[in-house]
C-alpha cells in the first residue's frame, strides 16, 4: 500500500487513469505537460534563488570584510584603566572572531595630479589581517603598512593616479572645538592598494595605523569605536546580549544590520519579491493539473457512477482523483529538485558550455562565473511549497467528483 491514508486499489486506479490515452477518456498528454510545467517551475525557483543567494553572499561578504559587524561606543571604550581588559573579554565571547579599536574621519586626499574626498580609518595591521583585507590587496603588502604608510582603495588610486610607493597628502580638520579650526595636513606613502569591489569603499577608504591616525586626527589616546567581528555575521543578533553584558550597560552597541539597514532591507526585499514571483510560476504550472483533473472527472463520469453503485464512498472517489493530480505534482516537484540541484552543483561547467554555444559571456566585473549558494532550508521550503500547492489545486476537482450522484451521472448514458 502507498500509505495508510490511501487504499491500494485507489492508488492503482489513479495511476491507470493517468496512463489512459485521451481517446479512451484519459489525460496522458495533459498529465505530461503538467509534469513538465511543475518540474520547470521548481527547477527555475531553486536555480534562480541559489544564484541570488550566491550574489548576495558575494556582495555582502566583501562589504563586511571592510566594515565591522558591530560597533561599541560610549565612555566605557575610553576608560584607560579597563578598556584593554574589556577587549580581551570581548574576544573571548563565543562566536566573536575579533574585537579591535579604531578611529575615523572624513578627509581630503591629494596627489600631484588632483584631489578627491576620502575617508580615513585608523586600525591595527593585525586587525586588518584578521578581517581578511589582505586577500583583497592587488598591489603592495602589509609589510610596509607602518606609521608613515597607508592602504588605499582601488578607486582612490585610480582617481588620484597613484601607485604603490607614491605620496598621498591627506588633510583633515585640526580639531573639533571652536578655538581649534586649523586643518591638519600630512603626506603618506602608499603601502598597498586593495580592491573590495564595493564602489563606496574602493573610491573613498584609506587605512592608516591606529597610533598614527590618533595623532593625525587629534584623538590623543582615545578610540572612536570598538569594532566586533563575528563568525556568523548574518546571526549577529544572537551575540548581541553577550556583547552588551561584557561591555556594560553604559556601552552602546549597534550591529551592521541596523547601521546599514538600507542595504540589508533592499537585499531582503529583493529576495522576498523574487521568491514570490517565481512561486507564482509554480502556481500557474499547477493550474494545468487542475484543468487535467477536471477533464478526467468529466470523462470518467460513468466510472464514478459505477464505483459509487458497487459501494465506493465519496471519500474514495475524492482520494482517487486527488492521487491522480498529486502524483503528477510530486513527480514534477521531485524532478525539478534533482535538476535544480544539478544545475547549481555544476553551474560552472554549465556556464562555460552555454558561453561556448551562444558566444556570450556571463562574467560580471571580476566574477568569472555565476556564484551560487544552495540553502538546504530554502530548497526544502520550495519542494514542500510546490507539492502542497499542486496538491491543494488538485483537491478542488477531486471534491467535485465526489459530489456526483450515481443517478445523475448515468442519466444521459
């Protein structure tokens, strides 16, 4: 038996109806078309969402490499007696990868050719290494990152016409009080050039050693923030209570989802909208199953009357036609799952084959291939959602078949 909810003869009869040719009252052709439609819809949903997840992970991964996952501010970070001990405790919090102080300020960057607005950020070389910025260096190295040397973004280098070893002049306000408005101006050597592939960062960011930045920006020994980096930035909320407990009640903690809410909100909305649009494609494919079962019920009116006459109940009639549609939906969903996972798994050779066939490149910027990330939970949601949608669509004509009375069904036979 296929299951405790269905009897064996009901299952056999449903399969026989699906295999019956149309001239004999069956819906074999419509069943095949419905199966293909559901399979293609599920395949598209899995493949497209995986590529979207890949792009989102690629973009946000680069963005979060150059930005903290959470920031701690407040008077507690400049308590010279306790702040080093607090840093050690923060680094010991489960899930935290690093905790490091930094200072920052807007600035004017100049070269021999031109000038451009910039954003100076002071941080230790070790914290930058732990963040993974070293992987994004396209010229120079961390070895030259010292008091008189800085790291600049690819966009900054391009706008100012700079290369490793060139001089860059930075100008910042000399103080924040009304009686100290003189600008501070110093020259630094370009130790390295990085490329985050995030326009805002590449075109404005300049990294400077923490001690030099404190002196240059007039911070003395003060910190602006303590940046926190965690192992799972998308689950930063789970770490927030422990960070607050370690930092104390007087500390203000802001995570990246709140700080960059516009970017995060846009990505979530885009993903949700795409899921909804593609899921409607699955619903449309399921409509073919409805039309097929409606035709099957119409063609099998005599069979329904005979079954009712020999003792089959309304529930059995419902289950027969429900199984006929559900089997098509289940087969299409399973096929779509297999094909969709295969596409995501072998997306790189598939991309290369399509590029060779159509003489078209899918490369985007520095991405030589389409990034794809298959999320198990999301894939299971797609599979169960598609199966439930096709099953619910099938239930309507199945219930209609059960309401046919034998006398009415045979009246015109």
